[in-house]
C-alpha cells in the first residue's frame, strides 16, 4: 500500500471516528436531559398494558436492580430515536463525498423515507396493535388468574413488536430499491403478489405472539405496503434502453451469417 493510499485510509478512519463520536454525544446529551423523567417514560410505554390490567393491579419486577435498569434502557432507546436526525446527518456526511450526484439525489429520499416509515411502524404498533392485543389476552385469560406482567419481559415483548412493525413498514423502500436497481420489474412483482400475501402471513405468524389479532394486524399492513411500493416503483423504475428491441428469428439469423461468411471469403486473396 502506497503512502498516499495509507494516508487516505487513515484520514477516512479518523473522519469515521469523529462522526461516530458526534452521533454518540448527541444521543448521550438527549439521554442526560431525559434521565430525570425515566420513570415517566417507562410509564408511558407501559400505558397500553396498564389500561387492560384489572383495577388495582400493577406490573412487577422480579430482579433487584430491574426497577432501575429497565427505565434506563427505555430512556436510552427514546434518546436514540430523538437524536436520530443527528445520527443520520453524520452518516450522510461521511458517505456523501463518495457518491455520484444521481446517487445523492436517490439516497436522501431513501434515508428520510426509511426513517419516517420505521417511526410510523412503531407508532402504529403503540397506538393500535398494543391495545387490541393486550385486550384480547386479558379477555382470554381465565378468571382465576390475576395478571401481573414482569417489566423486563414486557420490555422485551414490546421491543420485538416495535422492531417487527418498524421493519414491516420498510417494505415500500425495499420494493423501490429492487426496481430501481433493475433486480426485478414491476410486472414480476405483480405476478408474485399471491406468494407475497402467503409470505406476509407466515412472517407474521413467526414474529408476533400466538394470537390471530397481532398476526392479522402485521400481515395486512405488509400486503398493503407492498402494493404501495409497486405503485411508487412505477415512477422510479429503471429505464430499459432496448425495450423496443425485437429479437430476429432463425431465418434472419441464417441470412446474417451467410452475409458475414460471404464478406470473409471476398476479403481472402
């Protein structure tokens, strides 16, 4: 490796370190500001569950330090979400110099769309899915059982659903990228619609709790977002330069080969 290449590589590493540190500082600043309200933030996250518990029932903590660490984890995740614009800006500032102009024009809408869709998936999960799922579980539970969910297990449960719905709402972005890159066409995606519907329900059955409501509320948006991706992909599809090209039939190919052979014989002395 030449000295120039080594200097360039080291400068990129230094810039990457600086960008990561700035993103980390942004998250930590928001975290420190929110830390006095960590308990209130967790109460807000637990509100859908608390609304379905019997009156006078609370969630429990089985670990000694769990009442401290679980709200801290929730606050840290909220801090990351709030600091996400700064994190994305640092990532964009690092990769932008290496992109072509058309790649920059495509990257900005994709980054913004990916972020907004992921947050929309989390919001849909919090405001609609949690309430229906917890209400269904509460009504299905026997009367002899007094539910008292553990806060750590509850956090794990809601984070799994947040991740599942956030990734589900990225389906339009995936469809657009595949079409823009020329990997698939809009017509092929339309033909694959039955398989996508079946796959959506299979994925929903795997990543959601074993109840019909949560599976249905994950699979249906996935199918609708797939259709939205197809509609949007029509406007960004990769142009086909030879779309009007018609392949020659066998007779035309034979005549062309005869002309080539005749030209080669005429060139011989």
